[in-house]
């Protein structure tokens, strides 16, 4: 039986989707498909000019806003300036294996981009979200090891690969705790995780993953890799669903609901991670979420 593809997207006229990092790669393909289905797509990007050029030839209703997800002041400014409702927030922006660096707030750059920023943005926008939050993860979360007493890589020697894997584990645990809080608050909003499998993009081009780029059975193009994000954003999946390719090792294939690592399903770790992240960012410290009523 053929797998799910973008031509099965529902009509999204009247819906608003905010997607971070939508100026290229998976984010741009995802944004383009959602806009073509009728959604008003807000691209929250660092480089506004590049994003304008990227969508210039695409059909659909796009709005482009500046956001550096690694910079908490930029995150706050975006959240304060955005006044409309949001049906779907897709936390897509990410970096990989970056050299040791710190943000304007002194946070480790890779973790800030992949996890701290999305955590803050989601918490600040949650009162405006009506349907769901989609967190973009990676199968490499399975290699991740968290140090709750050193999420920010201050007492350990920074290792780019370990930081990336840990940031993606944090993303999956964040979804788990967010969904728990949404359910406890009686909210219909759901948190969903999507991972694209192994995709031929620039994100991991400088990592060990590039050695499998020449093996078509283990890598897929960007359009195929965007399918799990589109599925997670539009289909009737349960809260905290983990959506990814259904093929060999979940590297390639069509969207299906799978299961993250055991470490990513630990509710105690997820709750402790939330509190540790709230302490670092100064955002999300409340015990309960406050979604749109």
C-alpha cells in the first residue's frame, strides 16, 4: 500500500502555521507545501532577505518575520510582537556540530538553537496556539546523554557531536513534559515530535553522517524528509506522537508513528529537564501551562 504523501494534505484555508528556520531545507519545503494547501505560513527566520528570495517563486500566502531562535531576547521580541492566533507552531530551526560558542545571553550556541530557544518560544507563544506544537527531532537523540546539572556545557569539555545528540534528546523529553502539562490543564492542544530520517541537506554535511550520503537506500531527498513534519503538523495523531520514516532503521520511507528511545520516554527526567531549562532561560517556570482557552 502506498505511503502517505503531501498530496494528501487537508485543505488548510484559514489556518496559520508558524515555522522557524523556514528559509531553506526541510523548513522551506514544509512551508511551501502547507502554503499550497491554503495555510497562512509565517516564516520566523534569522535572514529575512534570504527567506523572501526563497519563497518568491512559490505559490501561497507567506509572511516573513525576523527571529534568531538562539537569542532569547529575539525570542521574547517575536513573541511579544506576534498578536494573532497560531494553529500550528513548528520548531524546525536547528544547527549541528557547531564549534564552541555562546549566545548573547551566554548560553551554549548549539543547545540554545536546538533546544533552549524552542523551549522558550513555545512557552511564550502557547497562549496563542490552538492546535499543536511540532518539535523537530533526530534519530540521533538515541545517542544523547543529558547532564541536568550542566545542560549548558560549562563544567564539561564541549563536544559538538555529544551536544547535538543531547539537544535532540532534550527536544523529545520537552515534548513529553509539555504534553503532560497540556493534558493536566485540560487543553486540546497537543505536542508532537517529528524526525525526517536521514536527509541530504547541509545540516549534517560536515558530520560522520555524510559517509552514507552515497548510499541511496539509507538517505532520502528533502521533499521526502519533509513528509514526517507535514504528517505531524496536519494529521490526527495522539499527543506526544513520534513521527518518522517507516523504512530501514527509520532512515528513509513514509511517515509512521514510532517510538523514541527509552531515555526519551522517562517522565521523571522530562520534569527535571523542564525545571532546569526554566532556571537557565528564565522562561517556563510555572507549574502549569497556560494554553489558549
